[in-house]
């Protein structure tokens, strides 16, 4: 019993050490101070394998991606050993299979570092309102609109439910429409038109389930800040804008 | 308007998000964009030459007053809460979305060689990336792009201000820092 407890206690995910096989490969190439366009494939493959072995021995859970990379490296190594049948010598270096993605991955590592070196808001530079400033809506409120309160939204929703003929409420067939799908549809509408009234989104809905799915989709999108729900100051019409 | 500069300064003082030139124009009902632009650059120069604790910067398509980066450590001491920091994986993923957008999850995973669903979700929740739509492919995969908040946080006027990948590579003749 104690033994099992120990095992779970020390189990580490490889991802905690390296963000995937590419990251481990970058680490090895760097450690060996070799040019990525001229990787000593046999030596790097061996070190890569030793790493996986060591990780297994200290009870680190080796994810599938690491094994795929191990297979790729071994394959390249074996191709390097085979004599070339191409007399003209324009056969591609087998190592390019790993060099190209590695070079691309490195570019983004540089890009990420470059971003971190910028004057980051709420870390290096601050606004008078601090964090709240950034959390606010990106554009401020559209002209003539104010942010809608939860109760106003509930009122509007009840109005819509009332409009639906009661006979549809008897529908008990399992519904297949998913919230995710509805989110996608609403995103498409907003993509085309920029904004849509709250009521319009329910115009095509006939069953209670449809209405609930639409409401859930709107709330989910608001939570993810994909949309802004606003109310016109004068007319009281609730309109949904792209976030 | 002879006090144009002071009026614009007052707007910048209360604005919660970067103030667009067109917004200033419509608020002030001044037709002359150049006058506004001149007032803004004059303000920026004033803050600079007076060695103020803040400066005027152009970010995310607007103008904003921000504290100087060299005083960041004092403000961090004043504030008790710290913004959640992004992991290395998060930054890597964000960089890929920023440069390759509009981009699919599978594109990100192809470059990183590792599952990136969780990382993308975190970036989405933090408002740094957004769903731009869906590709007309099997499964209708989500298309990701960066947000205005991304520009605000990383002090970017627009996406064109990001250095090109080639420029980064030339800078990066040395290896990226290994913060491990």
C-alpha cells in the first residue's frame, strides 16, 4: 500500500519539464552547441533516448508525442546510414525532415521571448485604473448604448418565452442542437453584420429547448467576452455586439 | 480651441481604454485631425521633457497615458495583487497565434508538436485570443486570432508592429534564453 502511495506521489508529467518533444530537442541541440542545420543525428538520437529512459526510471509519464519523435529520429538515423542511390547527389538530406520543423519552432520561441521583453501592461507599465482598465470593454460602449443588467436580460428572455405557443412545450423528443453549434451560428451572424438584436436571435426558434440553447449560447459567449450585450438608452432594445 | 491640449489631456486622464483619434474628434467636434494630432504629440513631448512618471503612447489603435516602465517595480509594490503570469507554453502558443493568424488548433499543434487545446482555452479565457470563425473543413475547426487586449497588454500599436520572423531570427543568432 505504501509502495503504491510513493509511486503516485512522485509521478511527474513530462510536460512539466519540457513543453513537448520539440522543446526537448531544442534543449539537446543547444546543450551540444551544434548548428541545427547540421545536427549530429546519431548522437542527438542517442541522447534523446537516454532522456526518455531516465524519465521512465524516475517514474515520469512519457507522453505519446515523445515516442513519435523518438521513432522519427531513429528513422532519420537509419536513412543516414544507407548509401545514397542518387548519383547526381541532389537527394535531400534526410535530416531536413526534422530540421525544418525545428527551425520553425525556434522562430516562435524567439517571438515569444520578444513579446515577453516588451513593456507589458500591469507588469511593467500601468494605467491609472490599473487592471480594471484592461478588463473593460475594448472600445468602450457603442454610441447610445449602455451595458445591460442581468435583470433586464431576464425580462427580455421572459418576453420571448411568452411569445412561444404553448403547444410546443409538449415536445419531449431529445434535442440534438448543441450550445456549441449555436455559438458558432451566432458568431457567423455577428461576423456578417457586426451586431444583432437579442430578439432576432430567437426569431427562428420554435421549441423551448431551442430558446434555452440560444440563451445559454449568448451567456457563454458573453462570459468568454466574445460578445457585448448592450441596451439602447432610449428604445430599450437589447442588442448584441461582437466582443 | 486654444485649450485643445488641456481638453485632450482630460479625456486621456479618464478614458479606460486607448482613445482613438476619431473618438476625440467626435467628442470635441473639431474637424481638424491634424490639430488633434499636433496636440497629442505636443503632450507626449511635454511628458517626456518634464520627466513625468507617465508617458503618452499609441497602443491598440488609440492613445493612452501609461506609467513609465522604469517605475514598474514601485507600482508592483503598491499593488497587492499580481496579474496571473502566462506559462512558457502559453507564451509560445500566443506567439504562434499572433504570427500565423487566422490559425487553427491543428496548425498550432503541428508547430509545437504537442496537444495545445488547454493552452488555447486559457488564452481564450484571458481574452488574449478570440474565435474568429470556423473553417469550412470536416468538423468545422475553430479559427483563432489575437484580440485588442493582446495589443494593449503587449504595448503594440497594431499587429504590423510585431517584428517579422526573419528579423527575430537575425536577432536570435544566439539561442533563446533557457529559463528552465
